[in-house]
C-alpha cells in the first residue's frame, strides 16, 4: 500500500501489479462512511475475490470529527439529530441536501479526475462507490457531476438530493450498479434504500440488489457478491 494526495485528499492505493496501485488494471474507488478512519475499508482489497490486476483507491474524508479520535467525515452531520434518529428509528432523507455535501462532491470529482490522470484510468475502467456516507458521496458525484465511469457501488447507503439524482440517472441507462443494505439497519432506512433501487431500475440502470439480515455493516455474503460483481463488470481490454 502507498499513500498519495489527489486534489488535497489523502488516498491509499493498493492492488494491481505491485500491490500499490500499479499497472493498468481497472481502478475501484471506495469511500468510507461517517465517523470511520481513512483506513476503514482498506482491508477489503485482500478480501474481495477479484482479478489480481484490479487496483483499489481508498480516499480519506477531509473533515475531522471533534471529540472522536481518528473519525472522519465527507461532510459534517448534526450528531444530536443522529442520536434522535437512532432513538426514533431510521427514516428517509431523500428530500434533503445535507449542508456541505455539494462542496464535498466538488472535491471528490476533482480527486477522481486527478487520480485518473495520474494513474492512467479511462472512464471505461473506473468503478466508484462507498459505504454509508461514502456511498452517498459517490452517488452525488455520479448523478450530479456527470462523472464518467464503468460501474457504481452503493453499500448501506440512502438517497439524499433524490430529485437531482433522478435527473442524473436518466442518461445512464445500462450502468451496472451493486447495492446492498441490511434489513435491520438502525441508521439508514431499508425502505429508503429500496426506493433508491427502484428509481435506478426505472431509469434503466442495471442494478444488482443484495439485501441481507443484519444492520449497518458489510457481511461476508455482501463482500462475496461484490467480488463477483467487480469481476463481471464488462471492461475494455
């Protein structure tokens, strides 16, 4: 593994010919969730059963969360509101545009563009996604910034800014999507995830839906399914 900076964001690179992001294999960019450290998802590259040429990039969110050592965020959340939501049960945030999300999306788009240029990754060999808040950041970049890519990964995410996302889905018919969500997720609504699935399918996106018994997590059946998905995405040679 090696660390690089792209558009001011620290990125950990793994996989590929040298296990440090080298070679010309496809690049899978996975962004961690709110409150996690920048290293949170890095171990996935050793777990996912994908071709050895596959490269991985694990960006570290730019914001430190006060009072939580090592915790990072793509945009800040109201912690008191989060606690209230956990007490009341998960709900939909589909009509909301979280403060700071648009600025974060601009930085993410710049980061990905810089990675593509530096690492030699055409749009047709780029896969973008994340877990929880990281998946929402990925969706916002893909659907509102006209990001060119080969596939999208949504792990335990939820729709926000959905009207804008729907407009961005329309020209992406056929885009492969891997989406997973726990039926007992205490943080992000399972029903809202189903709504996002349905909107993507209605727009013609080739969405692979993987529900599971569990909460806000990445169980082995999801990782096995994700490995197959990444291996099966049709990429130019």
